[in-house]
């Protein structure tokens, strides 16, 4: 169930696949309530769904559940980077607590300096937290570590957008789409970049 959920996370095609991944992580946790990695990815999916849902009455509960799941993952495995990463994302997006989010993202980066997904999360947070120069080294390392990961290149596009580099936004998003045609938000980001360029 955990591996099926991971495959859906990698597909990253929007709320439908995120909800399907969440169901798989819930199944894994029902089999093994102490499966820290399943709790961490459950937290990530809850926050991702909260970001995308068209049901505003669900958002707060989804973020609260995401934070609780991330905290559970951390309590089970304090050195599991993905638990800290999920907590950072939920705190930043759900509570707008950038200080606590930075602590969580930094802890994740320090625990897993060779994990492309952790590096891309840290870099994206840094870019939107007003530190675009801090975002460059980790996203470059993430691209070198995992050159077949479409989510890494989508993050590079998001980082370029935060830096107002709209041609690079388009270039990176198109690269992500070439690897995963259904990857979420790429069309949206390209449209925003073209709009900002006056097209």
C-alpha cells in the first residue's frame, strides 16, 4: 500500500491522485500504525489536497490533520526527513507560520542532504520566503541528483517564477511536462509566466 501510494505521489497529477495516494497511506497505517514514512506522506497528501480542494470548509481540517500526521511521523522517527518536510509545508501553507516552517524545512535538509525531494522543498520554500539566492544551490543539487524527477524541474520553475525569471519558469515547467505530461500546476505556471511577459 505504501509503494502504491508513493507511485501516485510521483504521478502528481492533482487532487484525484493525491486523494488516491492518501487512501493507500491510510491503508498502510491501518496495517502498521507505527509506519513513520506512511504518516509523513499521509501528512504531505493532506496538505496537498488542502491546497487544491474546491471545498473551503475542508481546508482548515485538512491542514490540522496534516500537521498532526507529520508530528506523529516525527515522534515515531525523529530523524526521518520527510516528516519534518511535511510539517514545514503544512505550517507554511496552512498556518502561514514561516518561522516554524523554516525550522522544519531546515531540519529536513540537514537530515537528508542527498535527497532531491527534500532539497527541492527547501529550495522552493526559501525562494518564496524571500531568499532566492539561498534557493539556487539546493535546487541545482536536486536536479543533479535526480535528473528524471519531474517534480524537481517543476520546483525549479516555481523558484524561477519567484525570482521573476519568466522565460526560465516556462523552460523548467516545459521540461517537467516532458517528463510527466499530467504534472499538476505546470500549465498554470506557464500561463502566469506568459501573462507576466505581456503575452
